[in-house]
C-alpha cells in the first residue's frame, strides 16, 4: 500500500469542501460537568445525507473519468454509504445502483431512493453483498464504490478530522483523546490520521458494538481477526465482521486501542444526547459518546473529541427507545 | 426609553462570550431544495440550558452589584428563562427563586431544580406570576430578572444575532429574510437590531402561534394589542398575551411584519427538523422553521436566516408527536 498521509486529506478537502456542510463542533456544559472533562462533539449527524459518508463518496465519485461516469456506479451499504453514493451521484449527474440489506432502516432506504438511485435489497444472512456488487459492476460496467477499503474514501472521511483539527487549533486547544465509531474503519482511519498529524500526543480509540468489536480484537492481536457471525446489534451502521485491509493497516499506526459498548448503553446514550445536546443520533453514530458516558476510559481533566457520525434513525424506533427507557 | 443599538449587544457579547456556546449556523441541502432558497438555521437549541435564554440571563446577572448578589434573584418563566436564570445564578454563585407554571414541561422544571434554583409552581389560569414575583422580590430583597422587557436581557439575546451576522459576513452572504419566534419579543428585538445594523436591507418577521399572535396584530395596528386569554398552544415558550413595552418599541423599528403558525404545522416541523437536520426542537423553538416550511412567505431564490430558539421538549411528548404523525 502506498503511504497514506494527511496531504491526501488536504487534497480531498479542496475537492469536496464546497459540496458538504462544515459540521459544527459543540460543547455541552452538562456533559462536561458529568465527565469532569472538556468534551467536543463533532456533529457529522448534521452532515447532508445524515452522516459523514458523503465526504468519502464525493471524493471518490468526483474523481471518476468521463468514460467511467458514462456507465455510472454501484455500491453496497447498510444505508449511510448508500445515501451518500446516491446523493453524490445525483449532483455529479451519473447513474447509481445501490445494494442494501432488506432489514435496513426505512429512513435510509427511502432517502437513497429519494436521491434517485436504483435500490436492490438483499438478504444479509444468505446472500453476499460483495458478490452481488461485483456482478453488477462487471455486467453493467459500473465502477464499484467501496464503503471503506479505498484510499479515496478514507481521505474523504478524513476531511471531518481536518475540520476538527482546524477548529481546535484556532481555539489553541490540544486534545488528549479521540473517540470514534468503527465499522469497516474508514472514518476513524481518515480522521485519526489527520488528528495524529496535528496533535501527535493524542490517543485515538475505536468504539464498536460489543459483538462486532473486530477492530478492537484485531488491534489487540496485531492482525486482522473476524468476529463470529450470527450476532445482532441495533448499530446497523457498524456490523462489519472484520476490519478492511487498508483501513486496518492505517488504524494500526494511529490507534492506541479499541473500546466497545452494549446496545443498552447505546440506547441510553441516544436519549442523553437528545436531552442534553438536542440532537438525533443513530445507534452507530452514538457509540463513541456511549464509551465516554459509560466511562470506558478515564476522562477526568482530559480534553476529548467525540465523533457523532450519523443521525439516520427511524423516527418510530427512536420513539420506541424513549418509551422503553 | 434610551436608544437601543447594536453597541449594547457588542458590550453584552464581551461580557458573556466565554460562558456560552457559540451556536452553529447550519444548512440543509434538502430543505434548500424543498424551499428553493438558501436557508441558514441558527441552532440556539444547542445552547447550554437548551435555549437562547442563557445569553440574556448571564448578561443581566453578571452585572449585578455585590449587595444585589447577596440577596439573590427571583424570576418568573414558562421554563427556558427559568433554567437560564438558575444556571446563570449557579455560575455566579448567587441564590435564585423561580416561579414556573405547574403545567410547564417536566424537562424544564427538573433542569431548573438541577441547577440549584428553588422552584415555586403556580396556576397560570388563576394566579399572576408577575404578582408572585414582585412579592418575593420585595419580601426577600431579591432582584427581579424579567424574562424579556429589560434592555440588558434584550442585549444578551441579541448576541445570537451578532454571531449570525459575523458568520454570514465571513461567508460574504447578505440575507434577505430573518424569521424568528416571538413570545414577549426579547430574542427578536435583540437579534433583529443586530441584523438590521449589519444588513440594512434584511426583512425581519416575527413568528408566533396562531392564537398568540399579539406581536403580529400589534405591528399591524401600530400599537400594543392583547390577544384574548383562554386559548391553548403546544408552544409553551410563546404564550405571551401582549408584547413587552420595551421589546415592542424596538420591534416596531426592526420588523417588517408578523407571521403565525398552527400547532399542527409546528408538530410537522418538529418531525421535519428531526429527520432532515437531526436536531430536537421544542414547539416554540420550531415556529420560525414552521413558517418557512409552510410557505407563510415567498422563499424562492431568497437567502433566509431561521432561528431555532430552543430544544427543551419532554421526550414523551416528542415521542407522542412522532406516533401521532
């Protein structure tokens, strides 16, 4: 693998910055007092399409050549990459086919269609999205836009880290800890690369659902390990069984370790974020905040950056979480 | 009344800026395409204590003299000013008594107590909060912190407008329209003063619940008019029967007119803001967005600033709105 550095993220930012929201970095005095820390929340749930995924999709799709654009793209995704590819394709005026699990949140399926993509639903227990994607790519000459294991995607997601670094630098603040969700590892690979460049002493941690903590286990074992299939989690965006080859190679360099949280911890965090930050986070988008609020690491007197990566949760499911609380 | 200008807001900002969140100004590509406009949402629901009210309370309380601080303060409020006064009192280490309607949202009553204020509940149909407040003020020598009809409060709320103006100026953007909720009129008086100073051509509109459109009617009649008591609205923060003397004198200078929305329109807007902006807005905080989304004014090709003033809604009520939708 060619070396991946912050410069590729700077390049990506030049390419996409006019087509994304520069998402806010906010502080809650209540959560600061609760954790005895200075916590900065990066609100990628406010990003257009409802998650950070737009950054990577735009960086990839805007670099396609004229002949590639002619046949369009294909992608597989649990939902946030799907919406991002659909939206990025729409504004680049190319055709998109997206393969999504049939049990994906309705809000994600409907938004993907709304942006004009053709949606193909598959059964995640009995079918392989990679195989379906590769077949469509071959048959229809569509470029496959991978969800994370691609340097252009990783560089795009990393632009969120660049924004964090710029804002903290302007405030003359040096963060001690960075907590970020991890599915395939694209967002954390990109953002941790930028944050480690700007703040060499920062300690970066991946946060995953307990049963899908493949990056945590892989980091501990210093090699890619798969978790056993068959588990479930409400964190639909983070159900990867193993890290990507490219993302893991980067994350081994930038991360100090991995953390994980339970579904119940995530549900409580979603409510805490609504009550105290007045934001809607989806389960996968709330795991980093959940690691913070459930004290998975020592926080006292630390300056901590927490990624809130997405907000695409079905209103009815959100409503149910509140009722069951 | 002494002349109120942007300079008092600049002074207030110097006083309070280190004790508040500089709230984000965000854009939704989806809402832009829906309205065919460029819309900037100012997210005061993310402000500490969950609403803009902290700005005014801090500006007022931080200017109290040593002898005034000794006896503490008293305030009456439907809930957001209550929390703001309680929090501002706490960080200024003074005692606070707050008079709240017994039917105020639980989240507001509980937060006010959490910040250490003594809460006195009253019956809004049969008791006068002003009378209770004045009695306590006299008996206990507490300074009465009015919710809106006070130049220091108005200047404090105006700092949100200063932040909007600075951010748009940096982007070289000149807004055409400003939509802001209006209860007693403090927030809109302060923010519209600053926005008119920075952008003299901007058209500012108050937005109220249909049955509590006293500012709209008063603007049309060029004098203070009361609406008939006895109506109800889910917008608990905006149930003023008539404009304040001071706020109306300012708003007559700065506002082009008033708009109003129904409770059902507000409920739909709360859901739209959750789905598209991923934020929690309370009913009163959503009326300006509701005027936009329900086309109360022509929006095509306009640049519009929309105030989202607060997010203190009971989770169960929020959940009910989603279920009933």
